[in-house]
C-alpha cells in the first residue's frame, strides 16, 4: 500500500500576514466607526507638525484602505511579493514598510496637504522594485532598470492623463524607496 503524505498549513511569512491582518482590521474598524478611525489613524493629510497624531498617521496610513476593492488589489501584491521578500530580507523588510510609509506620507503632506492619503500602494511599489533587485550579484540588475523604466513611465503617463483618486507620486516615491533600500541592503 502506498504511503500517504500529510500536508500541513504553516505560516511562511509572518510579517506579510501581520500586515494583511492589520489592513483587514483597519478596514473593519473603518466600517464599524463610519470612517472616523480611518480619518483619525489610518490616513495622512496636512495637519500640525506639533501634533503627535501627525506622526502616528505617517506610520499607520499604509494600513487604511478606501474600501474592499482597494484593499484586495493591494493585498494581492503584498501576498504575492511579501513571502519571497521576507525570505530574502528577513527582519529588514519591516524597515522597508515603515520607511516607505513615512517617506511617502511626509512628501504627500508637503505636496498635497489638503488631500487625504491612505493605502498600501506605496509599499506595493516598494515591494515590486525591491523584488526586481533580489539576486546574488552585487550591483544593479538589468531587471531593475527595465521594471523601473516601464513602471515609472506608466506612473508619469497616468499622472498626466488620468483624473482618478490614485496618488501616482506615492507610487513613484514608494518604488524609489524600495529600490534604494534594496540596493543599500544588497551592496552591504
């Protein structure tokens, strides 16, 4: 008789899964509080730099989302790229997440202080460019150059020709953060 293999479900990417669970919780809280929690915690916008909440929101805005579709589109990328990046970068990936959150939040608050920013798309684009750097060789991989050119071209094109509620500047800054941190980690 053939031996049967037992398969188990295991947690392969704790940071990635924690990120997803926090985002799901933030959206649930958004619905329970009729959006007040998102305005208070899970979005960033121009407010006094003397307020401690401004700094808290700079870290937490990546967990807030404008609805289920917004959440799902970001979480698909996070779940796809996160485990691979977490395996490669281990504890450094949290640095990528929060550096991207703060940098995109600060730049957004300076350039568009009257517009609320929320969502993980800056982190998604940081992950996309970070993934294109992943490899054993030191230096700049050709895949990074190609992904950056195609992606940056698309974001600039969309920024000039579309009038949606998507912050292309956040995508661009997120991608630059991911690429910059990836090159920093790789060449150390």
